[in-house]
C-alpha cells in the first residue's frame, strides 16, 4: 500500500526472511520482499533498507523504517529527495 504525501511514500510491507536469495517483487499494489539475512541485531532491517534503496534507485539514507522494527509487518518511509 502506498500513501503519498508530497514527495514521500509510506509503504506497508510484510517481510519474509531466510530465503535462498534476496528479492523485491511488485504485483499490483503489493510489494513482496524476501531476505536471506536472519532477523538478528537489526541485520535484516539494515538489509531491507539497502535492498529497497537499490530497487528504487535512491540512496539508502532516503529509506527509513517507521514502525515494525521487531515485526514482519513494517511501515517504510521512502523519500524522493
């Protein structure tokens, strides 16, 4: 789900971990993210930010987890600038 406000999008994700390879898949209004990394000491969250930044072609400093730091359900802020 994308909620646009100016040049910022808030995206709600359900993240799955321990896949054989990382992936980002967009189907309609849903974005699916799979990560190889385990959710230990914030490693999966850091990898999620990097993966989304690369997917959208922006610096990782423009991608921020807003809520869901210890949950599979996350709200991510993606800033255009």
